């Protein structure tokens, strides 16, 4: 079964997405997400200029060989652009293989390890009462896990707080917005928020929180220690991960479970954190970490060290990626939780899919392959519209981690 066409589709149904579509001589098609938020067209060019021409005529069944060919064959390894491009090819090939086997993808990955994929929703607000209302709404919809973020008094903006308490989209149209940050104000206020949510709703649900890379290791250690009494499911990205040793310092001081890795793009980014057991959940995703083939390697390494998967799943990861994450999550042994922010109605119309949410879980459909389509005519009506993630500055104007 040979690949006869490789096409990149860029569209913006409420937000930008890049998707690779492969077609074989037997008429089967496969989709792969290639979206890299705020740097989309770099991956599009990488695919169109340097990868698509190499795919024509290749055997669509040779997934592992194609992965190695694109990774080792480029000479220049790793990096989010390269690994998102490889991920798109890999995901599309798994989609095709599963369609040709006439099975939903999770069957090829070993079948179900569980009935559904537990997800967490995103509650936020401008103050504690608003946040509480949002948490209550998620619990009312059957969610078993909720991420809690809140605006910080005295700061004009905060990570994770949307215009709508139940929908959070950080990328903004046009040039990047700037937001302000103070670790001191955040550290003073956030334990109160998480404590108030536990007082109101108790301990019978999983509560998560995302620091979004903003603290130094000692600040993060201090926070994680203080938060032990609210029993988080995880504290996410307490520090930036370029300095992996930074997590050792956090770990020495606290038993609060730690998650990181949404910006990672290869197993090499995860290796030290996993092998030294410095984290509890790894957030690598299908799209930014080389596809299903590479994510399975990460999961297998993690399993040896009791680290579970908690894949990134914000709205900038397309329905194609979310479907792949559900097939992966339902089959992999060391699954922990899946991030879930429902896409907009328009996005779902452009990407019709068979996965569904019920009772705090996502379930894959039973159609062969990923179970996601792309309505190209509709997609054409929503062309690319530049959008960027915000830039963060401290109160004195110094650029900080967003
Ligand atoms: O900032 O997906 O846990 N989720 C997150 C997300 C990321 C965005 C970046 O594109 O941190 O909101
Ligand atoms: Co995050």
C-alpha cells in the first residue's frame, strides 16, 4: 500500500490548526495533527518543503521505518518543529493502518486496558466565588477531576483564567499580548484559593493546579509543601524544565505529586526526570512528541519508574490529536489522566469525530482508524489567522516565563 498524496491543510475554525492528510493507492486516507501553537507555519513549511516529497511512493505500512527515516534521516534531531512534523506523519500512518485492519486504533495498540479515559476539566475565575462556581459546574457535569486556576489580586491577568469560566484559550489574534506576573503575590494567594475549594467541595474529587513554569525551584518547593494539605492530584510545571535538576530540589521537600512535559518533544527531555523519579506524571503529547510511535516509547520508559501518562490536551491540540490521545490512553498500561478542553462547536464541525464524553471520561468511537475526519470544504472557509501566546513580564518589566 503506497502513499500517493501528502497534503497539509491549514485552517482557523475559531483557532489555528495544521493537519497532514495522507492518501494511499488503495484509497485509504489518514490524518495527523501538526499544530504548534503560535509557530504553526514553521511546521507547515517543514512538512510541505521537506517531508511530503519524501513520502510519495513509500509503503504506508512501514510506520517504524518511516519514523526512523524522518528522524535519523534529517540529521538535525529533536526540537518542536521537527517532532511535530514527524508526529503528523506517524499519526496519519497509524490512522491508515487501523483503517486497513478495519479496527479502531486502540485495538492495534493492544486493546483496552480500561473502559474509558479519565479527563480533567478547567475551572477558573476572577475571584474565589467565581472559581467555586466553575468547580461546582464541572462536578455537576460528572467530572471526576478539575484543574483550578484563579486571577491574582493586584495582577491584571493570570495564566489559566479565561473570559468564560469554563473555556480557556490562551492564544490571541494578532501580535502577542503582554501579561504581568508577580511570584510573591501568586504564592501568597493561591493556597487560599485551593483551600477554599477543598473546604467547599471536599476531597472526593481530583484537584489539579498548573503553575505554568513560573517559579524558581525553591519557590516551587515551598508552594508544593504548603499545598500538601489540599491533596492535589498533581502540581503541574512548578518550574521550567530546561534545568531538569531543578525538580530534585522540589522533590526533596514535598510529597505533592508533580507533572511536567507539555513542552517536551522527545524521550530525551523526559529521561532524567523519569529515571530519577523526580515526577509522577509525564505530559508529553502525541502531536509535539513525535507521534504515537515515540509516545509509546516514553510511556514504556515511564512505566518502569512508576510514572504515569497525563497527556497535554488543550484546545491548541486538534481533535485529531485528542482522538489519538484517547486511543493511546485507553490502551496504555500506565495511564493517569487526560487533559480535556472541549473544542468550539465550529472546530468540531470542521473535524467530525466519533469520540465522546460521558461521566468524567472520554471514549473512543468504534469506527476503523482514529475516528476523525476533516471537512476540507468547510475548513477552506476559515483561513489561517495569525495568533500568539502572551508574553509575561514581572512588575518591573523583566520578561518572565509565560
Ligand atoms: O499553555 O496549550 O496545561 N495546559 C496548558 C496550556 C498551554 C497551551 C500552550 O499552547 O498549560 O494552556
Ligand atoms: Co500546562
